[in-house]
């Protein structure tokens, strides 16, 4: 065995990556981007994945391309069971979904081989000078909406900006774009943050924190610690949620660059060094010359309204967090306003599908945990709630106890529906509950028909599952599409 090379000094793309022996864990989009970039820099790359890709599949095509680039690709369960015996490894770059206790990763850590996530690699692949600063966002809920709002604001200021990271575009692709960006809005999951070590964002935000992904992290404390890493080494501002004391504590505990400020966002009236709401105006009392006696207008609540409906409080909060990060970067108030007006929400986020016989049908399939479902349920007075799926170890009791007075009825489906039913029996025994035990493609049709039977004119039938979708659907998008299809099928008999 030859001596391992320490990659700690590789802090920019023009460093000496040549000859570095890297194992890339995962043949997904981020793993492919990492392997491609490292091979281009002259590293010796091995990619492993537990799944044997089918011929013609995206993973198979990625493997073929890497083979042309002389990257060693090994697939199947044996490839990820342990470190390779036939080659030395200086560095492991892991895809975000791989858990720390995965045997190969645990073995690497056990012998002192550094393990980076693809976000850490992307940070170290920035240009040595003039690299685009990062504005980073995490939180249990609202990350994608906020990062995309932020990118829209930045573009409204005339900047070449994009959103990347957990939002869909691999951050490595954004960093290596041939036409450099002025600034990048980066969405970071707890998985990505766990594997990050040296990122130094210009400004950062944790929108909220509630139990989620406990099955991956092992405990809420570990999940909290991963989320808190978003603030580490922040240069200008740490943006926190005034209504969530946990996010303030994260900022207080963070090791930041000297001079970085704590900036709060609130849907109430802002104090100095906060952004918030005064009457119907989004107001900045953080990035103005005299923040004790004056404020800058960033827009109005009307700028957030869509389809004639006022924005729910959690959407207002997301907009304020995005505005605080944009202002930390230095964009003018008018660009914040123009960005809010131009922003188009992604599907499956509190999106009205139809109104039938006086009942509104709303798709919030993206509400994949109780905290997200809570925000959605709070937006409506009388709800027939469609819930269920994979709870991922989350406690549903606090949500059910709080929302019981709003519930006209509940329709349950998915793997963990019994756990939700038991909670309803404890905290909302008078609320009618329909159990849909089907797990085939017709389950959502049956759930929507049952919800329509329970609803009265003026009610909202709300898909806010409080659980992940993978027990029955490919992802939350497929679940939301199934809901919309089922709702539209009601029209012939629903008027």
C-alpha cells in the first residue's frame, strides 16, 4: 500500500488534483458530476453503486460516458460493501443520500480517509479568485420555495444568478458552468450539510427546524447539528426565524467570520436588524442606514398573492428570508419587489387544483413531514385532510392535537396510516376518518372520492400528507399528480 495523499490543501479548481485517488459513492446525477469533474482535473476516479443499472437507463448511460473518460465504474452490492482491496483511496466523495453508517463510508472514516459530500467538492472546485459567492438556505420546510424566490430577486437586480444544490441542479454543475455566475442561491439538505466541512457562504439561513429524517441521522440532536452547519463561516449575515428559537440558538452557537450579523425575519412587526411586516408592507430594518428609526419597503403582501388568494403565512415568511439574503448580498429594495412579483411557485406546494360544488381542492404533496403539513393546515379554516405515507420516525401527535378543531374529516392512506389513525382517536375522536387500505394506482382516486363525500361547501380538501411518498409513489410529484387527476375526475358528477 502506498501512502495516502492528504486532500485538505485542495481548495480551488486550479490546485493540483492530478493523481488524487478518489472513490465516488453513487452513480446518480451528483455522483456523475463529481466523477466527471475530478477526472477532468486528472484524478484517478473509481465510482461504486449498489444497484446494477439496466441497459438503456440513465444510470447505464452515465456509466458508459464515464467509461469513455477512463473512470472505473463498479456496480452491484459487492461494490459498496467495503473499501476496494485492489486500489488505494485518498478521498471519498459521497452522494448525499448515503448514511454515515453505510459500510464503505464507515470503513473509510475508520481508517482516516476524508469523506466529502458533493457540495464540499463543489466549494473546493470554485475559481481561485473571483468565484461567485454562495447564499445558502436550509430548513425542515420551505427550502426550495425560498431559494427560488431568492434567485428570482437576484435576477431582477440584473445579476447572472441561479439556484442549485438540493433544488435539482447539481451545485458542481453551477460552479463549473463555462459562463460564471455572479452569485449562486444554494439549497442544502441536512444530508448535504452533514458531509460539508469548509463552506463559507456570504450569507446563510435556516428557515425552521422540526423533527425529520430521524431514520437517517439517528436522533433529532444529530439532525439539528447538521442543519446548524449552514451558519458556519458565514461572512456577512446569518438569517434566522424569529418565531423559531432553535434557529436563533444555531446562530448564537455558530463560528462565523468576524463582523457577520444576526438578521431575523418575522411575519410580525420587525425590530431593528430584522425584516418583517408592517400593515401590508414587507419592511427591512436590517440593511438600512438608520435601522432604529427607519425601514425600507421591499414590497407588499399583494406582491405575493396568486390566483386572487393571499399568500399563507409560511410563504410570507419564506419571502422575507429570501429578501434578507438578497439584501445581505446588496441588491436594492426594488429588485426584491420585482422578484416577488415575477416568482412562479413550483407545483405541489399549496396549489389549488379545482373548485367543485363550492369545495376547494388543494395539492400540497410537498408537505412530506408533520411540520410542513402544520403550515399548510394552518392556512385554512375547515379542512378535509388527506394524509399518510412514510412518517420516517416523526411524531404525528402534536400536529393532530393542534389541528383537530379545523378538521371536517380525514382520509388516510399509505404505510403509516394506522399511526395517524391512533393519534386521531386520541386527539380528535369526533372527526370522521376514512381508511383507504389500497396500495395500487387507484388508491388516490378512492381517497379523493371519500374526501369529496366528507366535504361541505366552503371546505378545503387538502392533500398535505405529513409523510414521504415512496411507499406508494415514485415521489411527492407523482403523488400530487395522482391527486390532481383524481380531483379532475370528480367534475362530471361534482358539477
